[in-house]
């Protein structure tokens, strides 16, 4: 087994291999992957069934696959399944295919405004795709732009891009949020890939929210200051370009049946703050429900989370009278749950309310290049999360975030002078929290720290092991480690 630290919650999977377009290298890689799945105790099925956790298929590099053949859309109908399992598409790229494509995208991304002609050479995309690809590339570089192209062409969210001529040199792991960690060819190559896939398939979604019958009266809601503060916070972070642009699937690729397999769009980022009068967390709604620009939210874009379901599968939500009451952010469970291991404090004033030590929480697909350790605390994740990545809306990420912030000295000791704490989710982004300040509105400490340089926000997100080390100016800067 691998020498890297592993998660202790991995499951034994049932998986099926349903090959599509093939190359000799893909045939070799597929055989070895299935062999390693068996060796590691997983069940490889002849065909997918109701117990399947994963379907592995193949797709061509740089060529669009008809959505009717793409298993993300066709597996349920083709194999009469109650739901679609996680689908992984293996794609083979020769170096003489990959490197020119990346070089072409790198040149295209030098333009301040996207040129549609730069992206017209990639077939199978929607006419407006150039705009999304350009913004994604500006966020994560040419590899992220290529990732979105391949996802659109293969009609698959999760992709293993295997690079090599006759034998694999390395492989990239692509997912919904744009992660792209790399596994290099080595004796543990296939074992590493299997463990990454088992990690992803073992994580359970936490989006089955429950809604209480007890409605928050409009009169009470209008007296609260936090809804207006949430709207202001969105605008403040928007002015600082903290939130990355929403990805709309129909602007990337034309897929008639998109709603049945994946949300029509997803917005990158969410934030939440505690409301003492409701004893609840106000959070932005999920971007998969409808388009939400986090920099320009209204009070109708907020949800009220009062707890977590006993089975942990979702949040408990209290509706607001007269609102649309769309579901909360996909990170709602972790944002509520992370207060559990931390102390509570009493606010000064007539009400003397008891509240969590964390006032506000902010998440986006950004990195933190450096921070001032006298003002800010960085808390690392448990070691396995740097090697075997997890993603949003899952119990795995909720555990990662909750465990990290539970170790924060500045939170366990409310009198600690550091007002902001953060962690980095590799391949995903940053989670920032602030403590209570009597003279500031929610999130004000965070955006003021950004303005003062105590937090240096970056587009770059580490894709694996990382840490922070002291620099000459007293700030600590991010360092990425080799696996």
C-alpha cells in the first residue's frame, strides 16, 4: 500500500468498466487500473448495476463526444440504473497533442479581452465558450482552460488525462471545481490513482436539506441587521475580485439533458454569518439552484441554517416569509458543523447572547499567497487531505474543515489577538473565518485585512502538499512540497 497518509473513512467500491474510444495506451492503463482495484479489495463488475459506485469509461482527446453516448448522461437509461454513479473518463494525450494545446491557450490568455478566434480551433463547444474558457484560464492558467475544454468535449466532469506516447508519463486528475493534481509515473502510479478515485467515490454528498415548518416572520426578518450586512459583504468582496465568475454549462457546451445529470451552473464561493436573534447561520444559497452572482446578492439569495440533520446528510433550514427559500450553499453543513468543537462566547450588551466564537465564514476558489502571522492564523488540514483530495458538498470536506479549525489557537482561545483564521483546501480554495469585533460589521475585519496586506489573496491554489514559511518582511508565504 502507499506510504502516504491515507484517510480512515475509505469504502470498498463496486465499479464497472465500460470502454469507449480506445488507444493502445488507454487499453494498457485500463487493464492495470482494474487489476489494482481488484488487488486493493474492490469489486470489478461486468456491467454497472444498482450497487455501482463508479463507472470507468474512455473518451478521445480533443474530439467532442455526442452527449447521447456520454455515460454521465446515458448510463441510467442504458443500464437501467436508479441513479448515475460517479463517472470517470480516461483520456489519452500524446505529448505532441498536449503541449501545443497548452502553448496555444497560454498565448490566448495573454490577451486582456478574450478573442473568440483563439478558441475556435477546439471543436464541440458552445459559441460563447471562449468567454468562460478565458476567465477560467485567467484564474488557473492554460491547464484549467484545457480542463474545461476536455470536460465539455467528453461530456464528463471527472477526467483522468493520461499523458504519454506508448507508456504513461503522468496523469492529471480533473473534477468539477477545477482541481488538477498530477500523479507521475512511478511504481505506485496505479495505486495512487486508485486511492484518489476511492477517496472521491467514498465521500458522501451533504445536500439533502430539511426545511422546518416554522417560518421566520417578515417583520422579524426586516429588523435584523445581518441580511443587509451579507449583501454589503458580497459587494465588498466583489470590489476586491474575490469571487471567481460563475460557470454556466450552456455557455460552455450544448447539452439538452444537462439538468438530469449536472446542475446548469455553479457559482464559485459562499459566505455566512451568525445571527444571534435567530440563533442561526445566515448563508448564501447554492449556485446550482439558480444563477447567483455572489458579488451582487439580494436578501432573497440568503438561507437560514439552524442545524444539521441527525443523519448528517444535510442542513436544517428555517424558511423566511415571502422569500423564494432556495437551498443553502453546498458548504452549509460544514459551515454550521465547524462551530461544534469550538467555544462559545457571550456578547456584551443587554441581551448578553451566547454565540459561536466564529462570527463570519468565507469560502472561494482562491489561494492565499502570504499572511501576517501577528494578525492571522493558518491551520493545516489533517495530512491525508493533501495527498488524496476531497471536494465540496461532501462529508469528507466537512470533516477536513471542522478538524482543521478545531485546532486553531486563535479560536480555542477567544482572547488571542489574532482575528482571522484560514485553511487551504488543495485543488479547491480557501476557507476564511473572523471573530467578533464590537465596532465592525460582519466580514469587515476580513476585507480590511485584505486591504492592509495582512492577507494576500492569489489566483493560485496548491494542488497537493503545501505549507507556509517565514519571509523577509515578516509575512509567511506559501510553499508547495513535492509528493
